C-alpha cells in the first residue's frame, strides 16, 4: 500500500526553498557583520568618539534581531526571485523534453558558478541549492495544461498592471512605493520596519570605505613619525583611529621603511608615506577586500525583478487555486485587486515633485506643518534648498513621529550653518533614535 501524502504544487515549494536558503545565508552574514559592528562601536566609544548606532542600540546589537532582519531581507530580496526563476526554467524543461531538460539544468548552474568564481562561496552554495532544487521540483511535475497556463499568465499581467502607475510616476518607482506606504496609517509599519532594520544587512555587504564610521588601528610597533603621518591622512578621509584591533576595519603595520594596510585576509603595502600614496592604498585595500560585489548585484537585480515577479505570480496562482479552476471569476477578482492596488499606489506626484524642486520657502514651511506625513516628508526634501531659512522648522521636524520625515529633516540640516542646527544634529547622533535617522544626522554634520 502506498503511503498517503499531501501533494504540494511546485511553485510554493520553489519559492519556499528560495526563502529558506536565502534566509539562512542572510542571517549568517548579518550576524557576523553585527558582531563586528558591536566591536567597532565599543572601540569607538573607548576612543572617545560617538559610535553609530551606539546609544539605544547596544542590546539590539547583542541580540538575534539584526540576524533575523538580515535573513528576512535577503529571503525577500534574493531568495523569492531565484526560487521563481528556477521554477520557470523547470516548467519550461517539463514542456521541451529530456534533452532540453539537461541543457536547462546545466544553464541553471551558471549563476552559482559565477558567484563561486567571484570568490563568494556562501552565495554560490545558496544559489545552487535554490536553483537546482526549484528546477528539479518544477521539471518533475506534469507539464501544465495550456488553458491553465494561459489563465495564470493573464492573471499575472492583470495583477502586475499597477506597476505602470508606479513606473510612470514623476516621483520615480521606489519613491512611489515608499510614498504609498508613508501615506497609509495601516501600511506605514512596513516602511518603518524597512528603515529601522535594513542598515544591519546593508552593512554586511558594503565595501570597507562605504561602512559606517570606518576605523583603523595603528600598531604600536610603528614608529611615531610614520604613525603621525598615516594618522593625519586617515583623519582627512574621516577614518577613526581606535585603540583596539578587534574593533578596526583595517590595521596599520610596519613594513620596511613604510607601512602595511591590512584586513583579516588582505593587505596593501604603501610605496611611500605621501598623502596620495596612502589614499591610493586605502582605496586599493577597500577594493580587493570587497567580498560582496556579486552579492550586491544579485540582490539588486533580484529585488527589482525577481521579488515583484514572485509576489504577483504567487498571488495569481493563489487566486486561481482558490477559485477551484473557475477562470472567469478568478480573472475578475484579479482585475478588482489590480484596481485596488493602482488606487493604493496613486499619490499626488505632481504636487510632491513641485514641493521637492520648485516650491518656495513659505510653501515648504506650510508643508512641514501639514497633518499629512507625505507633505511633511516632501517639505523636508524641498527644505534642503532653503536650509538656512527653514532651519527652525527642519529642527522641529527631526522629532516627527514618522521616521521618513525625521531622517530627511536631519539630512536637510546639512546646509543650515547655524549653532542650533549643529547642536540638534549632535543631539540626534547621541540619542536613542533609529539608526537610519542617526546616520543621516552624522552625514549632515560631517559634511
């Protein structure tokens, strides 16, 4: 007697495999980078600097929350998209026959091989698991019925039609999605979650010079003259000298008459101690130690294409499944959902674009006091053009309950050359505010 089991369709299986594999990879990367970030924060604090994220975030950095948020970020940004890609290639193979199946399976190994050749072993292993498993699952299933496949394709196109609203908006695709979330009291939590937690996984894929508060430890074996010359060059590049090698992004060691700039696995020897050679050495070390070049590209493309495809395809398949094969009602429901999404993503883009680039100081001051968070956000964006005149309003807006308004107002104060603006930016950096807000205040103050 054959065992009775539950037959799971290949699409959810493929997407789930992508989500789980990418979650594991993202959690591991983010956990490692957050441990390093905590060491850096402790070293900066011991050296007398104000660390980021610092105050209000010590317990967070010691917890599993950054790792979990990093896992979720990579699961959605990368895993879902590659799971769907493997599924689509597998379904194509089930239609074309055995020889095509072998060819397409071999083609599915190209992204993992490219990642491995790029030196990113963990990414290569993750892509191999996702693509080969989702391909195998989809290719083993019976070929899709033409009528059902056509209904799924039409449903997908209907559900994806609101993308035209997003892409044609004068505020741009990303900003249109963000604006729709900000204007909605219900959906704003998604935007808050993104800005509250995204910097942790982002830190794990940044090259050395793009990291938050780049730090260096100068070995005590280096004589005072060379240490002073290199320290002065680092200061000009906004690189912080710390007294703990564990909290340093790079270590400076003596080498003959010059010095060696080193990370854990890479090093660059300085030919001379001229400012230009030191700057060149820092740039070279940042480039050769960057182990996330492929991952950044993969994540970007998958987030822009793969995630929306996975989302809409899953939704279309779910609607067709819930309607038990009744295709006309399913298509009508898809159309209703599409209209609702189109209305949700519609924002007064022309008015917002005007506030951003053309409105005068008086109009922007009025926008900054609006009860609508979207107008306050664009009041702050436009306020970058009138930072001096609107410094009082922008300072007040840095305490706004909406994180998007807070971080934009902090960044707008970059050109407000007043003691009050400088004091407020320092207060934000030392506060318990969200890391995203503190990072923008840090950038504004540094500039």
